[in-house]
C-alpha cells in the first residue's frame, strides 16, 4: 500500500503563499521610522519566528500533559513535536542560506 506524498508546507512561506503550521504570511511588522509600510522578507521572517515560538510552546505544553498523564491522545504530542522540529529546521535553513548569500555578496569584487 502506498501513500501519496504531498508538498512540504513552509517551502513557499517566503513567497507569501503558505507556511509551516499555518504561518500567517500576511502579517505586517512595522520597522522603526516607518509607519504603515511593510518590508516583505522581514515581515515573513518575523512571522516565522513568532509561529516557531508558538509551535514550540504548544509542543512543550503537550509534553507536560503527557508527563503528568493528563494527555488523552499521545498522537497529538507526537504531531506537535514533529511540527516544532520541522519549523526549527526550516528557520535554521533560512538563516544558513541568508548567511551564505551575505558571504557571497561580500566576496564580490567592487
């Protein structure tokens, strides 16, 4: 028996069309000195960090419930922990690519 593999959520988060665990890519972040304007990449990155923190807090809460025996379905914890793990991997990958791009730009001759 085979199961179809769907698209990876979060890969299109930078394009503003989706995200890991429902990241709201339409969120706006106001920068100091700017009122009413949004910078696309910065707002997506800030929303990703906020969602990462929320996802990890949810997984930690479910872990505490599992440890105390209050959790009714252990699958909820496993799903939340895997979502948090994937979100961390995505954020670290984005950070690594940004650093790599910065280093490549710095190596360019002027």
